[in-house]
C-alpha cells in the first residue's frame, strides 16, 4: 500500500510540476492571443470588454505597423541569405583546410554569440559611422548577418562532424569537378545543417531589438514598433499581428515535421 501511495504521489507531483512549467511557458502567449480579441478601445487596453474581431480588421488599416513588419521580413530574408552563404563556405573551408590562424578565427566566431547585444550594437554603430554608411535597411541587414553567421557555422560544423570525405573522393575519381562535387554531393549532405542554421538566423533576425535599435536609422522593424508602443500601452492590433505570426510559424513547423515524418515512413 505504501509503495502504491508513494507511486501515486510521485506521479501526481510530476503532473503538477510539468503543468506549472507549461503554464509558465505558454501563459504569456495565451494572454496575447486573448487580448487580440478584446473589444476594448481605451488605453492601456487591459480591461476585458468582450469578444471582438475588430482589431484584426484594424490591423490592415495600420500602415505603419504593416510596413514595420514588412521591413522585418525583408531584413530577415536578406540577412539569412547572407548568413547561410558565408556560414556554409566558412564552415566547409575551416573543416577541410588547415592554415595559420585557424584556431584564432575559430575562437573569434564565439564573440558575437557571447558578447552582450548592447556592446555589439554600439560597436556596429561606431563602425558604420566611421565608414560613412547611412543607417537604414542596409546597416540592419549587415548587423543581423553579423550576429547570425556564427550560428550557421556552428550548425553546419555539427553536421560535418560525422561527414565521410570518401564520398567526395569517389565523386572526383569518377570524373566530377570540385564544384560539381560540392553542389551534387557535399551540399545535399549538409542540407539539414544549413536549413537548421538558416531557420535559427531567421528567427534571431525577427526577434532582435537591441542591435536594431542602434543600427536602424529611420527604418522601423516590428520589434522596435512594439517597444515604442509599450510607453502608451500595446494596442490589440499588435497582439493580432503577433497571433498571425505565431500561426504562420506553427504552420511552417507542422509542414516541416510532416515532411520529415513522411520521409521516415518511406524509408521504413
């Protein structure tokens, strides 16, 4: 009896513990989603006045908010493309070739990851000012690519840890050039690492506030727009856009996972 009681108590405590963790993680998301349907029209938009879809309609009338979201997506796609290209070449090059200073470059890759964002933001601002690059879309893309490249490199290097060089040697023995081997052999093998690094870089770009604050100029991104609205109260149309972004993210994850599961089923 005591064993059964202890087992039941242990199971109950585990359920409570897991429930508290999930509540801590997802309660803020639920609050944002619920507030996007709030019918209130008075600041600070926290009092529940009933269920309404009006903020989803007003969202498409808020041109500045939609423009900031468009800027965010454009910067994220551009910086991710730059990060993936440079990160892939850097990871493959550092894996295959030995040269002087390789360990130094390897150590320097960790600086954008471990350095405080405010320090990196000020550093980039100083650099852009010294080389006379006007702050705006270009500086934002360059800044986001700067802190995203190391994450792409780390993901691809993890994929390269189990890489078999003999398949490249076999390809070139059969007459393929180095370029052809890279695109037909190396790149498909590294595709999961490249995709993971690209998704991480894209997510970091969309989420960034501090570095964007120092390098944006007059170009507003969605996170900066949200930060500005905190002073007067975040309006439910921002919550509505956040919910749509969340739904879009969940759809991408679902489609990706479905594709992975389908591939596994075909192999089995």
